[in-house]
C-alpha cells in the first residue's frame, strides 16, 4: 500500500488503524510524505507499522526502488513468520502454530455449533529406541511418523509436533464415529510401516488419546485427550482410546 499522508498526526493514526486489520506479514506500507516532514512524526510513522517512507519531490525510479524494497521486506517477513511456526526436524507445524490456528478452529466450531476431534499421539517406547539405536535413528523415526501423518490426513487438518515424541492433531467437520475410524486407520498404518535403514529394522507403534467435542480453549481439550492417551499406554500401548 502506498499512503500519501500530510505532516499531521492523523496520518500516523491511520497507519496504526491499518495495522490492526492487516499485519506486517500480509501488507506492506510505503508512506509518501511532503518536503520538510517533521522528523519525529517520521519516527512515529515507522513505529506504528509503516515499512518505509519517501519524501516529495522524487523521481519515478526512486519510487519504484522503494516499492521493490518494501516488497522484498514483506517476503522476508513472511518467510521468517513461516519458519517460526514449523518444526525444523519433521517439517510439521509446531506448538506456536497450534496455539494460533486452533483458536480459529474453535471459533469456527462454536459459530457453527459443531465439534472438534483432538488427538494426542505418542510413539510407544521411544526412549528405548533412542537408547538402543541412537538419536539419529530416533530422529529418522520421528520424520517417518510425520510423513505418515501428512499422507494420511487432509490438507486442512492441523498436524503438530507437540514436543519430543508427541503429536497433536485437530480435525474438524467429523462425527465421533468418523474420527475414530480415521485414527484407527492411522494407528494401523503406522504399525505396518517399519523403519528400515542400513540393516536396521524397527517396528513402530503409537498410542492415541482422542477427545471429541468442543471447549472454549484448546488446553482443556488436549488435557482430556491426554487422559485417554495415558489409559491407552496403561492398557498395553498401540491402542486408541476415545
């Protein structure tokens, strides 16, 4: 956005209002200011969210250059924002993404009077795998499980590495029966997908706790799903409890 403002405080307030609706990851703001523009207002203009400004008079090439710089800045901000929400090992979304994206899913479910399916998934005996084969193979197994999760679920589903060997998945628009079917198929698929490399073969299983319903915050739903997960582990692992 190119914003031609006067040397008055209203221009600064306008930038602030725009930023409330359009964050820096989605919109670049280049201010056009008159000759002799107050330096303090210039600082406030940038502090409130403008990416850059250019002072009149200017030639076309100057304006084009500033626009290109703002666009490059916007691309960099977007890249950094995406990197901040991705787990570097598995390339799944991380807990930061879980917190922000789950709020939208909860809000949508409350408006439509529908339920969410929140599953906590834990790799069985993962510490033993690390202790026996080393952390490099442990990392490979985390990546293998992540690939199975991504290939088995819908693009719109929220798939997150919650930390360590634990994953959290949030599904929308499903009945309880359908959600159980989805995670049972997923559990069996993981159990039938062996890790094989350099003569090493490891059969991996997961335990799954599933909550189906709606609460006003994700932590409450995750806690209930966690309770089911512990029941699954206490009853022999490689199970789904809902």
